[in-house]
């Protein structure tokens, strides 16, 4: 295996869901970050796993090639290959892991497995200023809603998680009820800008730092069904206000728990991550809370919120520095997560 270098050149591959992404990082700095988004899932109202893996297979060589070219890096310059081991869809993960293994064998360089959820958190180390340690990170994506306490880039604990749907799912499922395309999160965000939060929905009462969004989904369903019964054009006529109201409720639930986590832990260094962290209302509420709570906040660039390989490279960089490499026997782990606090010690 290659000797560890200070100015390591790392190729990272992300293929956990429906985005095929490759990035090149040199000495901890992003040189390229290419993402091929799979548009065809829109027609199905959600990600179709079988289709996703086939399209990853079609795209991956080109995406890696463009990432290397845009970084001005040749394969022989690479020192390691980082890949997403999980969580994600089995078929999608297999494409990335197989490609990474092939390249690792061909070039005789080490592999580094990356936990996708840790990578979302570590996206905060891509640009300056990086968060001071320890910090709390609210990670909100299509499949996860978690509050993570970060001790060091290699040491984190989950303080809370969703008991059912993720925040992104709440956006996407509401979108489906409203007749919007998948993924609905960004569409609801845009329509909400033109509306007002005139409708109120119940907020779940969940113990500790855990979340729940399935009750809200049911409340929205019944609300829409009742309104449409008396006024068939209700959704079309009030779409922007409905979007603003749903968004306001989801982001309130998220920020309330984040405040609670900060109060309980005494940590005021606060970050948000994952696809839903691109949401304008969430960003606004976190900024607003910062003044009241004395928070130092870290809000990532939009391209580092949604799935991308730059964050995989960042996580890979830290592991490379620590000499944590992965054997060729590695297999995907669709349920890989960040350990909860009850597993501590
Ligand atoms: O992190 P991500 O790209 O992929 C997963 O790992 O799941 O997150 C995707 C989720 C989707 O549910 C999408 O609707 C949501 O992030 N999302 C948003 C916004 N942009 C993406 N939700 C609300 N507002 C946005 N602007
Ligand atoms: Zn993600």
C-alpha cells in the first residue's frame, strides 16, 4: 500500500441514492465536485432503486473522468479512493463500491470507506471558517433527521433521531399530496416564498431529542381532504399558503429540538447539514435563533447540502490522515448510522 502523504490526492465516489458524484480533494481542499442527478425518478414520484443502480452504472465512469479532468489530476497522481459504504440503496451503493475497488486494485492505492451521514456533518470542514469543537449538527435529509454531537471529525454521537419519517420525506410526501413533482422539498421552498403560513398543523410531542413527522403527514392529508370536499379547487387556489404553512411547521419542529439540544448540552456551536438544510425557512430560523441563543452558526453552501462527493472526500481526508483504510472485502451497509448516545462507553 502507498505511504501516507501530507498533501494526499483523494478521489471520492458517492452513489448512495439517486445522485452519481465524484470529487477530487488535494490536501483537504476540493479541486472538483461533479454531480450527475438522475432526473427520471421525477416521473415515478420517488426514487426507483432498480433504475437508480442502472443509471449509476451508466454515469459513473464519465462522472469520475470529468472530476479528474476538472481537477487537473491523473489517475497515477491519486493516493487513495474514498467511497460511500452506507447508508443508502443496496444496488446504488454496490456500483460505487465496485468501481472504487476496481480502481484501487488497478492503481495499487488504498480504499477508504465513508459513512454518508458522517460525511454530511463533515461537509462543514470543506470551507472556512470550520466549526469549533465540540459542535451540534442537525442533519436533515430525505432518509434521516438527526442531531449529532461532534467531538472530533472522527468521533461523533447521535443525540436524537426521527422515530418515523424524515424531514425530507415530510416535504416530499406533502408534495405528492399537492400534486408536485419529486423531490418536492425545493419546490415547496420556492412556492412558500410567495405564500403566508396561514394554516396551522399540530406539532408532535416527542420525548428527548427525537423527532416524529408521520402524525404531521396524516394531519395534512386529512386537512386537504376536508378542504377539497367543500371546495374542490382548494389546493390550486391556496397552493403557496399551504406550502408556506407546511414548511413553517416542519422547520419549527426542527429548530425547537435544536434549541433544546443546545440548552441540554450547553453547546452553542451549531451546524445544519443534508438536503433539507438548503431550505430557506430553516436557514432563516437558524439565523434568527443564533442571536437569541448566542449561537455561532454554520450553514453550508447549497452544493454541499444535497448529496455530493466533496463531503465524502472530506471524510476520506480525515480517515487518510488517521491511517484508517478499508480492506477489499468491504461490502455495502445499507443501514450504517452514527451510534446513539445509549451505546456510549
Ligand atoms: O441529503 P439529500 O440530498 O439526500 C439524502 O441523503 O436523502 O436530501 C434529499 C432531501 C429530499 O427529501 C429533498 O426534498 C430535500 O432534501 N430538499 C429540500 C430542499 N432541497 C432538498 N427540502 C426542503 N427545502 C429545500 N430547499
Ligand atoms: Zn444525503
